[in-house]
C-alpha cells in the first residue's frame, strides 16, 4: 500500500459515503440530495482523472487491507481497471444527472439514490479489484445494491422482476464463489496478472482447470447475460429508465463482461486458456448469444424489451472478442466494452425520455416522435446507427477489429456471424428510426407531460446528448492517441507482449 | 490485571449484580449497565493477555485440577466471551427501553424480573466459557437453562408459557444426560478436568457411552436436528430481546461444551465417522430449517427456524476441523460463523421486536409499507440478512469461505454443495421478508412509535455482522494465539 | 455391615434412569413428567454415589458426594420452578398437559399472535 | 447373605416404586409413592456410606420435593374444579 | 439401558477417584469433614454458582406472578399449630446444629437450609408466616444474601491471596462458616418460598381461609 493507493480508496468512498449520507436525508430535502449526488459523482470524476494523470506519470497504485486470513482485500489500477473505471465514472455522472431529472417528484428518492450510489461503488470496486476475492466481494455487493433499484417501483410486476433478477444473480454468485474457493484451494490466493500458479497447474490439473474455467464462465455468465443464463435481463426491465441504463451500460451486464475479460486475461491468461481448449466453446456460446439476442429483439414491441435483447446480443461481442486468440480480436472485444456502454446508455436515455415525456413505451407508438422530440431522437439515432455498425460511429470500430481479429485467427465463421448480426441489428433498429422520423405523429400522445422551454426536462436532455456526442467522438477520433481504442491497444500489446 | 481479576469482573460482578437486582428490583437497568462495563473491561483484558501470552489458567482456591476447579481462557473461550459480550451489551441497551414501553402493571413486572434473569444468563455464559471442568460446566449449564427458560416465559402468553414449559422439560432431561456422562467419565478417569482428560485419552467403553450421552444432551440443548422441535416455539414466542439472547447465545453455550468435549477432552475419539455423522445432522438441519423458514407466516417464527438452519452450519465444523488437512480452516470458519450468526440473529430479532411493537403484528404478508415507517430497522434487517446469506464482506461470508476452503482442501464436494445450497435457501427466505417490506403498500400502518435507541441498537449490530468479515483475519489470529496445546489438529490446514 | 454388591447398584442406577426417561417421553401430565425428571436424577445420583463407594481406601470418595449434593439442590430448584411454571400453564391454558401438536414446531401462533410485545 | 438380600430388596423396591410413582393412575398415590421412593433412596445412600447425601435426600429430595409436589397437586386440582366446564378427567 | 448398564459395569472396580487427594489435603482446607471441604473449599466455585442457581430458580418462579396461599383444612389448624409450637424450635435448633457440625461431620449449609425451608413451609401451612411474607423487601434481601456474601468473600480472598476463593491460611474455617451461615439463610428462604409457586401473595388478602382467586 502507498499514499497513492488512497486515491483508489477515495474513488470508492466518494460514492459510498455519498450513498450512506443520502440514506439519512429527509425525503423532502431535494436540493441537498441533488447536490450531494453531483458532488459525489464529480469528486469521483476528479479522482479518476487524477488516477489517469498519475498513471501517465508512471505512478503505481495499490491498496490492500487484511481481510480473510491470508487473503487481503486489494485494490489496484492496471490497464483493465482504468478502462472500466473511467467508463463507469463518466457514465455515472451523466446517469446521475439524468436520474435526478427522471425521478423528480416520485417517492422513496433517498432510498433510490442511496442504493444508486452504492451500486456504482460496487461497480468501481469490481473495476479496481486486484484479486479474485476482492472481485467476488464487489460482485456480490453489486447484486445486493441493484436489487432495491430493480424493485424500486414496488409494484407486483417490479417485485416479480426483482425476484427473478435476484434468483439468477444469486445463483451466478454462488457458482462464482464455488469457482473462487476451488481455485484458491488449488493454487492459493492469486492476485490478478500473476499466472505462475495457473501455469504450474497446467500440466497436472488440466481437467480441473477446464472445469474451473467453465464454472467461472457460468458464474459470471449470469450477469453477462450469456444465453441461456440471460433470462433475468428482460424481466429486470421493470426498473426505472436510469436503472436500466445503469444495469445495461455501466453496472451489471458490463461488470459481467468485464469479469469474463478479467478471468480470461488476468486469472488464466489468454494463452493458457487457449491451451486448455476452453476458448472455442466460449466463442461459440458468445456467437449463439449474439444471434439469439438479435433475433428475439426483432420480435419485441416494447421499446425497453427490444433494447434489452439487443444488450444480450451486443455484450457478447465483448465475450467473443475475448474468446478469440489474437491481439486484433482482443482489441475489438475490449473496445466494445466502452463503445457498447456509450451507445446503449444513450438508447436507454432516449427510451426513458419518450416514456417520461410522452408516455411512449412501445415501438408501435413511436410514429413521428422525431418531430415532437428532435434532440432526443437525434441522439437515439446516432446510438442506433452506431449499434448497427455504421461508419464512422463507435460500433463500426469494434466490429471491424473483431472481423479482422477473427480472420487473423482463422475463424471465418465469425465474419458470417457478425454480418448476420449487423443485418439483424439493422432490422430491429431501422424500423424504429423510420417510424420516428418519417411517419406522422398521432393526434394525441399516450401520456404527455409539459416541461417548459425544452422538449423535455433539461437534465433528461443533457445526458443523452452528451453520451451521443461521445459515441461520435469515440468513432471519429478512434485513431487518435486519447481514444478508448488507443488505450485498448495498449492493453492488448501487454497481453500478447513478451 | 491478572486473570483472576478478570474472572471477578466476568463472573462475580454479573452474579452480584443479578442478586442485587433481585434485592432492589428498581435498579436493574443500572446494575446491568455496571455489569456490562465490567464485563467489557474484563473481556478486553483477557483478549490482550491471550494475544500476548497465550492461554491463561486460574486455579480456583489455589488447589488446581484434579482436586480443585481450573478456569481457563484461551482463544476459543475469549472469542466466545467477546461474542456474548457484544450481544449481551446490545440486548441490555435495547431492553432498557423495550420493557419500559409497556406502562401497565404487567409491563413493570416484566421489567423487574428481566434484569435479574438476564444477569444470571450472562453470568452463566461467562462462567461456562471460562470453565475447564466438566462438572462445573454442568452447573453453568443449569444456570443458563433456568435463566433462558424463565426469560422465554416472561412474555406470559399462552404460547410462550407452553413453549417455555416444553423447553424446561427438554433442557432438564438433556442436562441429566450430560450429568450421567460426567458420572461415567469420573468413574473411569477419576477427574473432571478437561485438560487432564485429554492427557488420559482412555480407550475403554465407558467413555464412549459417556460421550454419547453427553453429546445427546448437549445437541438437544443446541437444538440440533432432530432435537430441534422445542426451539422455534420457544424462541418465537419470547419477548424480542429474549429471543435474541436465546438464538444468539444460549444455544451456543452447549455447542461450546460439545467443542470442548470432542476437540479437547476426547479428541482421540473424534474419528472421521463421528465427524461425518455430526456433520450430516448439521446438513439435515440446514435443509430442514431453511425450508421450514421459507414456509413460516410470521416473522419471528421465520427467524427462529432460520436459527435451526444456522445451527446446522455450526455442526459442519466437526467434519471440517477434525481433518488434519483442513483443521484450522474449518475450526476458525465455524467459530467466525458462530460470531457472525450471533450478531446477525440478535439484530434480526431486535428488528422483529421493533416491527411487532410498531405495527402490532409480525405477519410477513402484511408487512407492506413497513420500510417507510421503520427505515432504520428494515435496513438493519437487510444488513443482517447479508450475513445470514453469507454475502461478502459479512462475517457470515468469512465463516462460510473458511468452511468451504476446508471442504476443498479435503476434497469433500458433497459438503461444499450443502453450504452453497443452504446459502441460496437463506437468500430465499430473507428475500421473502424484504419483498414484502419493499412492496409499496397502501398504508404505512405504524401504530406505535419506536424509541430510536431500539432501532439503532439493531442497526449497529447488523453493521457489525455485515462488516466484520472485513476483519475476519483478527478472530482467526485470536483463535490461533490462544489455541491450547491439546488441540493438535489446529496445526492442519493453517491458512497461508 | 459388609460392603454392598456394587454391580447391583450400578444396574439399578441404569434402570432408574431409564424408567425416568421413558416416562418423561411417554407421560403427558406435567406433574408426572416433573416426577420423571426427579427419578432420572435419582438414577444419576445413584451412579455417582456407587462410584464413590467403590473408591479405594477406608472412606468413600467425598467428591462425588459433594457433586450429588449440588445436584440434589439443583434438582429441587428445577422441580420448584417447573411446578410453578406448570401451574401458570394450567392457569392460562386450562390444561395440565402440553399439546402434542406443538411438537411440530411452527404451528403455534400461526393464527394466534403471541402476547410478546 | 442378609445384606445381599437386603440390597436386592432395597433396589427392587426403589425401582418398583420409581416405576409405580410414574405410572399409577391416581396422581395423589403417585406422589406418595414418589416420596417413599425418595426415602428409600436415602436408605440406599446410607447403605453406600454417604450420610451427607442421605440427610440431604431425606430433607430435600424427598421431604421438600414431596411437599412441593403435594401442594402443586392440590393447586392443580383446585384449578380444575374452578375451571368451567369442570375437567376432572385430567387428574386421572 | 443395556448400554448404560454395560458401561457402568465396565468401569474399573477401584476407580481412580480423588478420595486420597481430598483426604490428604484436608488439613489445609480449614474443615475436618471431607464433603464440606469439597463443597466449600476444593470445589467452592461450584457451590458459589449453585447458590446462584437457587436464587435464580426463585427469581424465575416469582417472575411468573403471584403464588397462592395453599388451601388448608380449617379443622386441622389447631392440631397443626400445637404441632408447630413443638416442631419449630426443634427445627431451628437442628438447622443450626447441622450447620455447625458440618465442619467435621455429615451436615452443613444445605442440610441446615433444607430444615429451615421445611420450617418455613410449616409456617406457611399454619398461616403463621403471613406477616413475614408481606415484607417483600426483607425477603428479597435475605434471598440475595447468600450469593452476595459468597461472591463478596470470593472477591476479598482474591484481594488478599491473589486467588479466587483461596482462603488465607488459617482463616479457611471461619470464612467457610460465614459463607455457610449466609448461604443457609438464603437456601432455607428459597426452598421454603418455592413452595408458594410464585411471588408471595399480596398482603391485602383478609383471611387465609378464603379461597384465593386465581391469579391470571
């Protein structure tokens, strides 16, 4: 541990303490709560910026305290951590802003924002974990803190969705716990990126390692919504829009994808995993998920449901990239971690705006919505086109790297798969855009609210515009040295480096 | 401060306070507060001494075993004292308001008798944990049993009295089984000192029967399946702070003696078959307790049934700790789980008491909207549920982690599956409660206000339960530092 | 007075304990169960005292005697307590037996709210 | 020989009384038999050279416990008579 | 029962008890009767807790509510009273005697206390203890006395000798007598009062002969 390590702790505490403080706020102290929220989010941003700057300067960050006998609770900031922590911190800031606007006037806001902050604490904790037990700890915390958000509305539907969500994720957590305990029993406590223990087991315990890898993938696959472990995701759509945005783009699903990357890269090591022969099945599972998610998305009329199945599909791009040996595929997968987050959060912000402003919940109700809400719809359009993979948007960058990586690894089937998926993406997104821009609006919207000067509350508008801008930026400046892509290339170089 | 002074603080002080609170019934609360402070100081001193110098022995009367009685504080004893101290103090604080809420003659009567009974209970626990003499343990066991039964009867209703009556009869018979075992042991070995017995390790048949009798009696008092039938009604119908004491501490007293018998005095008889058999009963208890907890309609009954399940976990310690491969992992895991369960269960029962008082019932399906009225209490419930389910970083997680690690080290997958499955069941029954609490009901339905002390006591304990996994290395160190030499199995499976 | 045949006494102690325990399980009336507890206790005490009498040396071993004295006092306390409790149970429920249904655990109070508050 | 038969007689009586006291249909008689059981136990203690215990058993184990049982029985019967409707069968 | 008999019969014919040890060190104990030495010196700690158990049992019984005066047969009262007149002094005397001889012969605080308790039961039966039973504060103090004196002496010995209940040389006999006296009072009171099956009935009751209403 060093003084620098306190920055890591600060990143966690900035949202943790905010969350705890918010719990004790009076329901009516609206202004104070908003300030506290933004203060926490802003502080976290500053700390992450400081962290980035420090790493750029060559500082090393680590923090650990005693935890279980012989196993510390350890935080660190390696390339993976920084990628994920930056993504989640930036998106959290905007989601907070969005959520403040979205929940204006609804009950239980202290509870909501308390758990909201704790949820992000858990996510950043996952990002910064430096060993498996720490990862597991924050992973379970994430489950616990998102449950109250999912059931926030307290309706019968919400409770049912929450139960299903909890059942799936608890089961996943249990499988993960089993895997972690087993691996510790085999190899002792392991910090990420130390692969000596695994390597020494490669020769003698091949079968056990394969089983372990499978357990890890199942355990984390629940959160990453790999088919057939994805059942909770569409049901969890009962949550308020900011929560869905958080779940899909920043926290839960993303933590699952990040976890899979972690396990493959930093616990097993991608080359060891390849030698164990476990990558190919993972790639196939990811491929199946991609197609299945896209296909089902096609048949959803509920806008959020359609987006949910789209997530199922898109997150598996990350898994696919991780499961194909070779730097290009790795880059494609990792960069999609960021790009998918940016695009999906924009889409959910848009969906939330439609629901909140006009009472629109279904695709079939979206006729002409682009005329009523041009800004929101513009942001939505940018993100949707990005998802399809239209150049020069963010999605295109990920897909092209994946394509090249698969070709380099000799896995031609991936190219076909990606092409099919892109077609499906287009098939379920383009009709929405068509309806929104080119069909005439109904005489009356299902449930219209007036928000004064702008087409909707300014907080609801700012967030999607910013994230849509980020989608554009990530695509346009992909080749510059400050883009997510540049960072990801660095990771890949290390992963396959000497 | 010597060990002897710590005994004065830990045993004589609460005993004298109990007698005084009987003689001066209106001063009960203050006497308990004084005793709590004394016990705190004594426990802290003992922890310091054990960490610095290892196990401590005091020969009462200066005679020494076998003629006299030895008291002993080692890592295990001090850990138990600490767990009892934390929970006892919390219950005392809670009770200082709880019994005062009822302004009737009956309420005053309850308050008057709660304090002496409670102080006797605490005396008995402290004396029990310090004793190294199996006959002296019998006396403490009886004191513990009487105090527990009469506290359970304090609620005074039809259910409470019937449950207490059953509890008393079960407890008395179980004590006699234990005493019969003591007689056989004395007849065989000529001593009742735990350490001298360990040194003798006789192989004759009588100690086998003795051990079987004592184990039967103690397992009944611990409410191990299938001798658990008395527990749910007794624990559920008692006043809330009493339920907390019964579930968190009383059942652990007899469990502690079981540990002493099997792992110290008669460790030569701790064969794999015995360990597996005790573990199997534990596993059955986990299943039965969890499933019946799922089916309860009332909150307090649910918590009581969960105690049956959690006791099952404690018995998984036997097959884990008895193995040379994993000894210390299993040992520390089981004991950390014990502490975590105590804190979580106390917090839960105290919460249930708050709910019961606030809304006038504890029917789970009618608890909708309670969160709005009692946010602190429900938060406490949620936090303690984390520990019960075993989610990190709670104490429950630390304990289960160590038990699981021990299971992996032994390669016993069946037990691992059991622990994991039990956790899922625990999650299912606590979520059942939380689901109703989160559902936005039409009515807040808070009838009576709850004094803040009662809500915050529960919350603090819940935070302890949910957070002390973060310091789980510490009890492990304490258990190792104070491990008696007579427990060689502790060398096995030392945490790296 | 020659020494007693201790084997006889040992077997008697086992018999008495067993009778007591059997009745504890089979009898329903609280008064009988309390007496059964006393009979069980007597069996235990007989074992202690017989063992003491068998001790080598001119005088019996005083340690078990002291233990039995302790035990007797504890058991009279237990009896007093149990009788008082049984009296209350009878006053409140009108019965001198416990309902066997409660053995299942969990039934009690399903509909009836315990007076704990 | 005499002592040996005395032991036999004593122990059989104790065991028999113990059994009877727990199984006699009439509760009052059962309690009386229990008191006799205690007194015989005291004799056994004397036989086993334990006069302290014999003294305590006679005074406490048999005497006081007997008194406790008798008064409890009386109270129970009275409660039963007062109870509405009267339930006499419970006393057997 | 078979296993139990088998186990009991398998015990060594000459068990390795503590008979010799307790007799050998009798001289140091301060009393001449081995059982008393065990009860109040070698294993005095057991007895300390046991006196606590006694008080606890009584407190438990009282926690259940008020007890009742036992109904008695009016015809038997004159007879009982005359019997008591003879019996009571004898019982008290015998209790004191047992306490005193406990130091060197069978007897002691328990046996003495049992006689006191018996005397108290007779008093209650005879209706003579009515006034005494109303003085709850005195009763409570008397009941707590044994525990308090015993615990106090345990703490004092701790201060004097550095050992719990380790009597200073030569003072053993005297201290044991003090403990036994206090314990006997408490034991007698507790055993006698347990007879009521609850806290003593309230003093407001007019006549002992009236059937007391059920205390619900």
